[in-house]
C-alpha cells in the first residue's frame, strides 16, 4: 500500500472513533463481522455517511458479511494514529494540566506525555503520575534532545499566547489548546482547540432551553 | 428584561467564550472599553461574525468607544451560564473521571461536581479532591435528595449506554459524555459529546499531513 497521505475532513475524523468504539464493544460481545449498516443503526448515523467515512480508510468489507471485526479495529486504530506512540510535552501543570497528567487513557490512544513545564518553583522538580515537571526555561534544551513535536497548552489565559509562541520557537508543530484563549499561530502549525468551558456553555444553554420548554 | 430563552447556534456558543477570555485579558491589561472590531482583529475572526454573535447577547456597545469592558464580561459570563452554580454528578471515577475531579477550573465556569459514582468497591467511600465517591446503587436515592440534573459520563465504553440509561431513569437531564461511545438518548435529554480521543485523531492526522508536506 503506497503511503499516500489523505487530508481527511474533520467531521469524518470525529466520527471514526465512534465506529471504532462500537466495533470494540461488538467484539467483546462476541461478534466476528460488522457491516456499515449495523454500525449506522447502532450509532444512529445515516448508513451512507458511515460508508462514506469508511471510504477514507483502506478497509475492505464483503457483501453480506461485512467487515472482519479484528481487521476493522486494527485498521481504524492505525488510521487514527492511536497505535503510534506520539510523545508530547504539557505546558502549565495547574489544575487542568495536572488533571490531564493523571489521565492514563491518553497513552492508550497514542499520546504519551513525557514531561510537563511550569514556572512555579514549588512545582519544578516534582512529578505527577511519574511525569517530571521541569522549569519552562529548560524546554528548548529538552526539546532539542527529544524532538517532541506535540505540546498540550494548559496555562492560564493571560499566558496562552506567550507560551504558544515559546512552544513554536522551540520546535513544537502541533498544539492541543485546552485554554479558552484563541491563540494565533503561523500557517504551518497545527492547532486543535478543546475548550471544555465552551462545551459547558453549549450544555448549559441547551439544558436551560429544555427546562423553559417543560415549564410551558 | 423579559427572560425569553433564545436557542443560540452552537458555533456562536463556542465562540462567545473566546470573546470572554479575550475581554478578561484586555481588562487585566488596563483596557476599559472594547469594540467588536478590536476583538475580531485580536482573535482572527471576521468582524461581522463577532457582531452577529454579540447580537444574541443583550449587550449594548456605543459607537466609537465600544463595549464597557466590565459590563461586557459580566453579561457574557451570565449569558454563558458561568455565574450560576450548576451541580453535577460524575459517573465513573476511573482514570479520566478522577482526573476531571481534580480540575477545580470547572467550578469557576459554573459546574460543581457534588458526588461521583462508581461500582468498584475499593473506590466507594473514598474522596477525590474532597468529592465523595458513592456506589452507583445509591445514585437514585442521592439524586432524589439533591435534584442534580447534570451528569458527567466517564465510564468505560462498554458501560456507557447502560450507565446513561440509569442516569436518565434517575432524573439526569443533561449528559456531558466524555466516552468515545455515541450514546442514544430520548429527545428531551441534552447530550454534549467531548471526546478527547476524537480531537487527538484530528490533531494526529493534521500533524501527519504537515510532516508529509515538509518532506516534499
């Protein structure tokens, strides 16, 4: 298989992990094959959408029996990058940052945090979940030694842009931004925004809408 | 002001916290007024989009000087629900669940986790960050006493649907789903999906694209 890189649409990349999660569950329940129609029904997504999403992944299903479930899981995991080990640094070991350091689940999905950086003297030299916390001043040196390209940004809002600039200057290529601040970066830097608080705002608004409706 | 509930489009609800974060930063830096043009420039969003987003929020700007910054911040925080205290339960105090219990940041955005539920005997009766962990069997009883309507779902994939069903049967109205499983719920239940792993998949794919480009 030639290693041709395909830029997959973001909605597809967000749905594929759902199919993967469902396939793993079906395997646990003893299934050996899975069709895109089955997945579509169980997940509540249009079957043609599922088929379209799968068209980005090189996985071959057979008419009637569908995909061989082990192959489907392995292919999806590889395609999504979950089987590769991507080393990452975390910037800002405060409340949210240290809580992410506690989450061992990330490793299972291919992200291994190898060091955290902070400027608080009382944190520097300590460890969280066996991950060492270093002073931010040492980032460039440690990056040069390790070549880590992914940085998780969990600093306070007022430091988000400054630290993002430092990360990029030091060789970070992809920033997973957990701050509610919209950082500006050069075109050749990948930014993935995951603002828990924005998701909270959506949930609060929808819940309020629901409760108002019930009142009527 | 009549309390008319407006269903705000999700993209707007996701952008408003960016404006809020920027306004707070500008206030720290000594600004007293802020125009939507300024916000647009700093955040890299079209000015007409910012103005449109603000049209959902009852905030009055003056020509030339823009919004009074304190009023803007207070109005946005209230509008987004961050100033109300929303009590929540967490379901599944494993790796991701316990890491969320460590995050005090959520409280600042209006979400207070008052109890966690799990089925592991060794966890029941313990506390994480002063939040008590109870056996899932006690959920209905505790929900009836407290009337909590928000549930955070952080159980393993193979228990996601079952626990979601229990949550709903017990009176939970909004589910913040952190599992990669797409749960099925009745129409009158709010679901907010926050799959960290789906975001990882997007980031890995984009990073890979970038590195392939650089090779060429």
